[in-house]
C-alpha cells in the first residue's frame, strides 16, 4: 500500500517545474506542489548612501 507524505523544502534559484521534474526523474510521484513563501534575496555588497 502506498504511503502519502507531505514535505516542505527550501530552495535557492529553482523554479517549480524544475523541482517537479527532478523529483519525477528520481522516481518520486508528485501529487502537488504549492509555493508557500517567496523571499527575495538580499543584494550583496555595499549600497550607496543618498546625499
């Protein structure tokens, strides 16, 4: 009998279709993928101060 599991993962610079494709290639049946939260990366380096 199949077991249904829920996982949450965090990725950097990956798109939903890429994640689904990778899981399917690993032989994992994907029932659904939901984007819960998206955080924009912080810019690296120094910022210029307004004068």
